[in-house]
C-alpha cells in the first residue's frame, strides 16, 4: 500500500514537472541572459526583452505537447506497467492540459506570458522614443509591478512582471521550487495606474510567497 502511494506520488511529480521543464531550463543558462540585467533587477525595455516574453510564451504552450506525451506514457503504464505510477502521471499531466485549455478558452487563468504583454512592452518602448516622450532622456525599465521611466519616474504601463527566464538569485533548486509553485506568474500585483487606467492584467492577484 505504502509502495503504491509512493509510486502514485512519484508519477504525479513527474507529470507535474515534465511539462514545465522547458520553462524551467531553456533560458536559465548564463549565455542566454547576457543582454539582461541579473535577476531580480528591473529590466530595460529592448527588443530582446519582447522576444524573451514571446519565447517564454512558446515554452509555456509547448507544455501541452509534453503533457499529451506523458498522458500516453501514463496510459501505457496503467495498462502494462505500474498502475499507480501510470495513474499519477496521467492525472497530473491531464490536469495541466485541462487547466491550460481552460485558461486559453475562457474562464481560467490566462498565461503568465501573452502576446498582449509583448505588445504592451512595444507600446511603452515606442512611447519613450516618440514625440510625446516622458522626459529628455527616457529610460523605461520593467519593475516588479510596472514599466517606469528611471529618469523621470513616469509609469508607462501598470503590468506586473512574470518570471522572465533569467537565472534566479535563489539558486537553481530553490528557483525551481519557486517556479513550480508560481508557474511563472508574478508575485506582485500591478501598480495602480496613476491616470485611473489599469491595463488588463489578470492572474497576478496572488500575494508574495
Ligand atoms: Zn522619463
């Protein structure tokens, strides 16, 4: 009985971890982050940052494919291998598929990295270079809770910053644990917009861990 429970838990752990591996490891190497400030410093708005958001978005959705594979493995193990392990694997992987599809097709939590987020970054970048820029030397950075000009303090966008694939200061293991708990979602809520206009930013209403 205890062995079965352990196998079930192990299967569920693999089913939980497996689909998240791309987000956990793909961009954490030092070479991938040379163009970014080290975690957890605010990040300057550059095309590289916008590209990173889009990459994270791709990794997030690639989890669906991995989860489908794991569900197939789980099913096979249920039939021909260890039933508790297979069931745990199948359960965790199908839970991920269901919750992400729910996020995509209504009702559920939207992804931590979205196309709208990348567009918002681009808009803030444009606003800091155009005619009506905030000050003489605009230097917009993405802080925990929004995009703020370092020179004049103008809030360009009220948008909490999700994990952006940088190597985390809390070390690899703790970084993994934290990411497995948060799934990449920001730990802070978006800054209240000064002009009363708050950008659509759902899924950030969780407190600090
Ligand atoms: Zn400024």
